[in-house]
């Protein structure tokens, strides 16, 4: 197992997921918290700050993937292996439900103080996760503040004009699109857009050929971009000349994936940018 | 074309094959290159064709080196028939013989009437015209050799160098092939053939070069080269001689116990 | 053999070239018409020609046509190079895929792509492919210079292939992104999915140069039928030929692989199919094998889009399904001949 890849896969897998995790009873304020997941890194750095964190993932320091890179620079990093974690003698370990499974399995057998975060599929789920984690680290007030800020920013989005809402498709690396029932889908709706992924010629499941996305005829094309990411064929698809040419005909928005890869207060900014794109002319 | 060698030496794998060979190949003569296995017959033939660089000495073609002559001019001047010539693809006879015309064709030039005529002459001369539509791989050894000979003849070069052209032929075709080479010389070509059959060599060649011990042991008309002493020294054999219709002939008769012939080399 | 004789006499070479060119262009048109989403090709074409910016025109000009043309170019490159290498090594198994030239080109392209070099300078991508291809071709040349027979050639090819394949896997594993390890399939099997005009223009010049170099060796390859000494005596510079063929193969295969990955077996099957029609003449075979390679690749690329699998099958899967039986038959025949 290669921790580097697992760590990054974490960021990607967290988009989809099931219902919220069951929460353990909150302890007294943990002082040596270790995070094994980028999304946990982001929430923890916002909730408790760097001082009480014994380690975050190496990804948290990467400004291309993380919205808290500056804070993370002050915390040691791990690569998601149990042997890195145990010597830190953590009093709380926060992991993702779908990532670093080998380390989590080992830590569970050792009865380490472990908390697993699920991948919320709605704004309500995001709020619930923030509150739950805040309780677990003994900072319920800061959790409430984060949630309140997030919800108020979402409520403050400019209202959609009357009539049919502009249709939108979110294109991700490898030709994946964000389907209905996802957090991204809800953000689109809140931003006054209509996610038309399910009505694409070939549906919204799996890797789609570009022509299915282009001929879908959405009013707004949102590219889940990480232009400075390490090169990959998956990412190169997002730079395809057909999409460049399409910009002349269709409103196109490039949205950094760090803004909505993880459920956190940063999704408010994603929604704000989406709403701005709705209003913009092509 | 007149080919001259001056103090020619050749080595292979660090071993001297030829040392200090000086000779001249004149037009209009059929020269047999004879000698025991490993004496350097093929090496000498390749040097005469300009296919290899000598270790020392030089080869000139009408007084000029191979580089001065130019690759294409040399190809038009010398036709070379390699030993047991390989044919790597299932070509048809006619297409194979046409390869002999390559030195005459420009980089983009197509096949001309002159090319076709030369191929017809070569096929007729080599008694292979009836094989024109056959795929070379399906021919018998003798048919194949004639087709390859026709390929070399099709170049219509003033010099023809042939490495063991009769080795795979039955006696009838051996005689026909030797007559053909002699006739080519009568018409003015310089013909050099590596031969193992001393009887044929003595009967058909104007001149024999006997290679042995790294040099030309003897060089001249067959009668002066194929002496008992030379044959003993070069091959370690004794021969029987006779006469038929006023022509002398000889037959290798038995191997002599000493000196031992040189070990065979590939 | 007898059937081949009648073919050769019945179909003159210019007619063969014209027929295959027509077939390749027709397959190009079919390839542009076949896609995942049905759309009005005629309307898209007239929109595109009239410069009307419709989505149909965009899909035609930026997706369907580049894909079809790249299929043509890549197929031609592989077929032509296969024929040239076979003529040069006088071995019907010499093919860019089997002898490792393609996988070495893939390695070169992978290193350039995932290191970010090609993002800085797009020309670096085909150059990387060419560097890989030329390395393999030179290794092959060294083996051939030692008089390698079929067995040695195949074993050498396996060695180059597996070395290049594992180094490609290593390079992809070291690449700092989560997709890289999944993308090894693209590089090892090849695909034309969602290729674009930028790739088309990038590889067109080196490919054309590579074709010219390979085709310029036609006469010399004919002469090589008789072996090296005879070819030399017919006035051909074999060292020059070797340099031209290695450079030509590297330019054509290196740039092809750098944008589509290593599509296998085209260079084996195309010359094999065309050899009887070319009267087995290696020089004539070049152009015919190139055209046949283009037809095969286009047909395979049409097939992957007609199959109900999604994401689509890699192109190399289909060409291997066609090519592997050819390989088995060829090896059996060669063993008979060598026995």
C-alpha cells in the first residue's frame, strides 16, 4: 500500500458516500489529535487550530488541494500509516470512512481512540458533520459558529431570476460528472442552477466521452479544475481544445476542486462562484 | 572494367586470411578462384567486389578506388552473386531478376523497356525463362541457382563475380552454367567464379588463381596451375589425368596423408 | 501462393494504392460519423464549413475529425514502420509492438508527460516518445548486427518490452497524482478516445518526416531481399539505410505512441495481409502496409465505439484480439521454415 496515493484518493472518494457516521461520546478536550484524512485536516485546523493537532496529512500542506495550507504548515504531517501514528500517542484519531483502511483496521484492533468521518451528500449533512466533530474535540461553540457562517453565506446567495433556471454540468477529471443527490448537486441548486447531469445523452454515471457532455447542451459548463495539479491524462481531458472552443459558445466556469472536495465552510465560496457564473454572460 | 589489387591483406577475427595479394582481373577472361576451404576465396571475391575494406593494400577499379568510383557506378560495373544467395521473401522469379536492374534505376525512376529487355536476356541466358511466374521459395536448388544467376546477369555489368555458382547444380546444369560464364567472358565480360570442382575449372576457365596459405600459390592458365605439386601443397590430394576429344581433364583421386589439408572454417 | 499470383496480376499496384486510400478515407468518414451520441453529421458539417459556432460543428471539428485523422495517421505509421522493420531485419515478426519499440516510446512519453515537461513544452511529448523508440531500435540493431535469428529477435523483443513496461509502471507509480497508476492501461494498450486537434498538429510533422524516411528506403529494402552483400553490391549504402529506418521508425512510432499509447499488432498484421498483394516485394509493401494499417486502426477504433462497453475498450485490446492469432500462425510457419 502506498500511503501517498491513498491519501490523495481520500480527497476524491469523499465526494460520494452514505449517511453520517455514528458519533462516539465526546471526551474531555483531546490535546493530541491526529488526522488521517484531508477533509478531517481542514475541519480540525478550523475547529481547534494547529496547537492541539499532533499530525495532519501531508496533503493539508498542498495549497492545490487544501484550503488550510498555511495553518497546516505549523503541524507535523503523516502519510496515513499506523506506524507513523502510534508513536505520536494520540488521544483522538480522525479518519475518513473510505480512506487509509489498513491503518484504520490496525488502529481499531489496538482500540485506539478513533473517529471516522462519513462523506455528507447535502448541506444539512455537512452542518451535522461539523457539529459532531466540534463536539468530539470539545469545541461545540466554534462548530456552531462555522455552521452559522456557512448557512448564512448560502442564504445570502442572490436569488434566481424568475423563469427556468440555467442548466449546468460539472465536469471532473476523466470525464466524470456530478450526478443528482450529491452535495455538488445541492450547491448547484442553491446557486440557482439546474444540474442536468442526469439528462446527458449517456446519463451521469461513469466516465463520459466529451461529446456526451458537449452535446448535452448545458447553459453553463463548470470544470472542476486543478490547473496546477501534477500532470495526468485525467486532468488533461479538462484542457481539451474542444472545451476551449466551447467557451466561445457556452458560459464556462473553472472552479478549483479544493473548494468542494471536502465538506466544510469553503463550500460556501464554491456556491458563491457558481451563483456569479449563473449571472455572467458567456 | 579492370580490377587490380595491390599488396592486399585481409584479416577475420584477428586471423590473417590473405597476405600481400597482388593481381589483376582483366575483361574478357573467365577466371576460376580455387583453393581449399578457408583459403580466403570468398574474402578475396568480396574485396574484388568492393564489399569489404582490406586490412592493408588497396583495390582499384579502372585505376580508381571504390570511393572515387562511387557506389552506383561500382554497382553498374560489377555484378556480385553471393554464395548460396539467400532470398528472404517469397518473390516471383521475374521480380527477383528485376532486382539486378536496381543500379540502373534512378531513385524514383520506374522500370523501363531497357530493364525489361535486360531481364528477358538474363532469363533466357540462364535458362530460367519458364520459371518467371514461380515463387522463388518453391524452386528446386538448381532452378533457384539459375534464377539468382539470372539476377546477377540482368545487371549486364562488365564484371561478374560469382561465389560458388555451380555448387547446387546437377551435372547437366553445372556444365550449362560453366559454359554460360565462359560465353559471358567471350563477349567481353570479366568473370570470376569461386569453384570447388577442379575438373570443371580446368575445362572451362581461361585462368585459375589457386589460393592457399594466405596467398596466391599459383596464378595462370589451368595447365600451369593444376600441377601435381600445387594440388598436393594446396589440397593434399593426388589426381588422375586423362584426355577426351583432344582436351585434357583431371579427377581428384585420393587424399594424401601429408601435408594435412587446412581445417575447415566457415 | 497461387491465389496470390492471380491477385498480383489482376490488381496493379496503382489500383491497389488507390483502392486502399479510398477505403482508408471511407473509414475515416465512418469513424467521424460513428460516436456515442447520435447527431446530425450533415448539419454539423455544413455548420462547420460555414463557420457557424454550433455544438455539432464543435464536436465534429474538435472531437470526431481529430480522432478519425489520428486513427489514420497512427495506423499508417504503425503499418509502414512494421513493413520497414520487417524488410530491414528480413523477419516477418519484426514489428514495433513485438520488438519493444512501441513500449519504449510509451516509456519516453510517460516520463515526459508525468514529469510535467510536456506541460511546459508540448513538443517534449513526441520528443520523449521518439527518444524511447530510438533507444529500442538501436538496441534491436545491435542484436540484429550479431546475426540474430527469429528466436533471438523475439526474446530480445520480450526483454525490451518487459523492461520498458516495468519502467513505465515505475514512472507512473512515482508520479505525484492519484490517477497516474490507473493511466498505465492507456499507455500500454493505446486509445484514441477524446484525442484533440492539439495532438493532431503536434504529431503530424514528425510523422510525415518519419514516413518520408521509411519510404525512401524502398529500393534498398527490395535489394536486401538478397542479403546484405548483394544489396551492397547493388549500390545501396546499408549504414545509411539503417540510420534512415531507425530515425523514420522513431519519428513515426515515437510520435504516434506519445499521443495514443502503444497500439499493438497493427505493424504485424498490416504487412502480413498486404505481402501477397505486393508480390512480397518489401519496397512495394511499405505504402500498402501503411494504408492497411490505417484501415485496421480505423476499423478497430470504430469497433470499440460500437461495443456496448463503457468506458470504451482500449484500442489495443481489439487489435490484440485480431493480431494475436496472426502471431501464432506466423510463429508456427516460421518454425516450420527454420526446422
